C-alpha cells in the first residue's frame, strides 16, 4: 500500500501492561494498513497513564522537538477527549487512538449491510461522548481516518441526529439478528454439526476456509480481511457433511464498542459444536496472540466447546513453538485439503458416540444417508446385510436411518 500520511506512535509502559512492545508493533502494522507511514515510536515508562495528556506534557515536548511535520500522532490506548485535545495542542497535529485506527480498518473491510451497520454503530458510540463540549476536532481528521463513514457526514454539525441514528441502526441489526437466530434454530432442528474457525487476525483462517470448502472467498495477507461471517458446507473424507464458518479475527485490545457491535457475529462461533483455532506459527508474538484468543473465548463463554488447534504457516516456520493443552496439528497452505480434513474428522470422532448397525443389502440408500450424517468407520458386507460401525453426533441418526419402514420389509 502506498503511504499517504506520516505518523508517530505514543505508548505508555505501565506495570499493568503485559507486553507493550508487541502492542506497538501491531499498532504500526494497523496504521500502515490504512496508509499511515510510521516514522517513529515513543514509549514512556510510567506507573500509570497521565490523566491530562496520556504521557505527560514534558515527554510530548521532547517528542515534538524531533519532528518538523507529521500528519498523525497515534496513541496505543483508547484515550479521553481531554487527553486527545492536550496531545493535539502540544504536538500541533491530528491525534487518533488505537480504537479509531481499528474502527477505520473495519470500516474499509466491511462488505455486507450488517457488517457496515455494525461498524457504523461502533464508530458512533465511540464518538458520542467525545462530541460533547469541544471533543475531538473532527475537522483535523484528514480523509476521515478514525471516523471514516460517519465522519464524512459532518457529525460536528449534526450531533442531535447521532442518537436517533444509533437507535435506527440497532433496530436494523435486531432484524439481522432475528434472521441469524432463525437460521440457527433451523440448523439445530436438522441436527447439522457446525464448526467455526477462530483465531488472531491474519492467522490464515480464510485461506484455510477456502482450502476446506473450495469457497473461493477473499484471502489476503492483511489484518481483518474477513469481517462478515461466511458459512459453507464441509465434507470430511468419510463423506460426513457438516458446516464451517469463517469469523472475524481477534486482536489485542479489541475495542469494547466493536465487541458489543459484533456480538451477534461472534455468537455464531459460540453456537458451534466444534472450534478450530487457527494460529500463525510464524507470528513473532505467537504467545500473546494465543492468550488474546483464549481470553476472548472465555469472555464469550466458549471454553466448553471442543477445540482443535491448527498451527498454520508451518511452511514459513516449522518450529513447534507453542504446544497448547488442546489437541493440535501443524498445517500449511501447501498441504492437501484431505490431510487437514482427516485431522478434523479424527478429532470429531473423539467427541461423537460410537454406534453399530445393520441394513439390508438392498438398501444402499440408507448407507448413503449414514455416510452423510455420521462418520462411517467400517462397512462389512455379507450375503444378506451390511454391517456398519461408526461415530455419530447426538441425535441417534443411525437408529432413525436404519429403523424398519414399509419399503424395507
């Protein structure tokens, strides 16, 4: 991407901060993905964040002396409007925080109507408390970075309309949520097994999704390439048919407004029978990324869902760097889809119920249905019948499929 703006990053390293260096590296990548070239990073060691100017006026004066002209000062944390104004006044440049950068990326990536509404809702809810009094100087936000979308409607002159717009968006999203709920109910009634791909942003979930489903969806080496949940059929080597969903990537310090706005999207993963956690094995901050995803899994009440971990991009780094307690396998983009699907199938059998059944030799249609709705492990034919063993999800598919009917008598 051609960089159209220059910027610096301001961060504080407090006692509570686990790894500010990895956060700053990530923020640099986030900023560059929206066209801001980072020409300097400045981290101040403090016991706590300065309530007036985030890093302290003396530190800001020192920073200012190092640059003649910059377009943006990007703050590593979500800051108050008063802190924004203080930094802006001291550095004489536009100030955006980590949340605004992430919101801007989401605004650029959202494709579906629901995704765009969710991003706009998060942006508006972020801006509302900052538009009271003097708030953030929106006129200084260049091409709308941090407020792209709603920022282009001159929100500074339309404050009285913001709350009504928020209410309108929430009503529209409730309709979307009701559609998703009906779909989930239908899936449950049909007892369709569902997997969800989750993981840190840019871990390779969409590439894996395409490999497993031949979906041909967007796959790019950039942050948040997928925002809108995608669901496709996945057929395992035994013939078992299930569905798999690709979800929005996680990130450190994911803004609260985005978590709330995308809650219905994230609930798609929480409604799964299995989670496939994709990890970038080549990521320099692999441990932080793993912990971030685990924290979000916990916050979304997904800890009890069986989880398979796939270490991706092992063609770039085949070192076994992190061995989680959950079942795991090492995969890469060059692997055959069948090999990965076999790993998934083996994982599922450990959580399914074993069954044995027989069908008349003439009823091959029943065998076909068993292969689609259960994981058939072995088929043994004799002169009159077919003996079948396998594994099935809850629902006793094998009994319902093989019970006698008029046609088999």
